[in-house]
C-alpha cells in the first residue's frame, strides 16, 4: 500500500498478549467524598469491558463480512475534491507467536479496481479494532475515568474516558516514510454498564504533532449486535468506522462500513504448545 504524498498511513497496532491480570483502578481526585463509590463503579465496568473486549477478540476472528470503504480527499472548506469507493470481502487473520498474538486484515476486492489517479489518499488499517484500548494487555498503558451517562434510544450507556499514558505502549500508530510512530490518543467509549459491550468509541490526538505537521486525527467507530445461528448467539461487531486527518495543507476522510457478517469455524494449532523445544 502506498502512503500519501505526506506519508500518512495510520493503522491500529494489534500485537496482543492475552493475560488474565486484574485491571488497575483508575485514580480519582484526592479528597472527593464520592471517590470510593466512583472507583467501585469504574472498576466494575472495566472488568466487564475486559471480558467484552476479550470476547470481541475471539469473535472477530471467526467471521467474514463485506467492507465498503470510501476514501475522500477534501478541500479547504471541507468539500469533497475526490472520492474513491471500494468493496471488499473482509476478514481478520491472527497468528500466535512468542510475543502473544498478531492481527492483520485481509481484503479481497469485489469487482474491478478503478483506474488509479494521481491523487494522494489516506490508507487506513485496523481502525475497526479501536476498542482494544480496553484490552487487558493495555490496561497499564491508559488511564480511565467515569464521564457520565447518555441515553441512546431507550438504553442508558455509561461513558468511560481514556487517555494514553506517555511512554507506555500505544494501540495506534502512524506510518511515516516506512516507520511506525506511536500515537498519544485520548477519547470516550460508550458502553453497556452491565455487560461492558462497547457501542461507540471516539478518539483523537491528545495534542497536535507539529513535528510532522499533523494537526487533527479523529476516529469514530460504532459497534452493533450481530445474531448468528438458531441459538441466537450475539456478537458485538463493528458497523461503521470513520477517520479524519488534517495537516496544514491536506485533509482526508475515510469511512468504512461493515455488513453481511457470516460466521465460520477454524481449527488452529498452538505452535508454542506443540514445540518440543519449549
């Protein structure tokens, strides 16, 4: 995949280690009389989110879907100067190694590829897995705090604000001239307070990256329930994912849509467990 003229190619880092450690408590303001109760609520929902994202990790590898991608090059006033639409058969592949698990996306283009034009476009990968900021592997790399409630239809959701801790591992990187740069991101996730299922997660840069001329990076991913089989198994999977990037002179927006989910089963061999040298 070729980056744009300014070398922007954001992607999600999905090197995971499935550990069972307890999520740490997020700090509250000292002297707050409601802090113990707030801590208890936060810890409870984070434990639920831990399980929910763990389920997502397994479920997302067992499905295929149709992914539609719209790549937009925008003008100074936000108008669309160029638009490329593509449709893919989409699935996620994982591999087990000594560092844990790696995840990558497989896209098989449907139909004929449109004739390439010399327009710099944004290339995005892994944005559908933005909720991995709540995976236990990254529990010590982000701070979390309660951010109130919101009503979506008739359902009450709890908002959890998260922020990457500088110097720690990040879930998100920007590829610039062949090198991956970890991003400092912060945002808010809306989740079911009982199950921890994440309905929506919005994130962006903690601060502009003036050294590489990156002013704005915004991500917005929505997840919806998908029913499978006669048993009525419900998976919470991505439905839409959007990313918006601005530099001093360029503006791009990509929108991904996921539909027609189908479940399949795969038998995998644990190479580490079957390695006689270990």
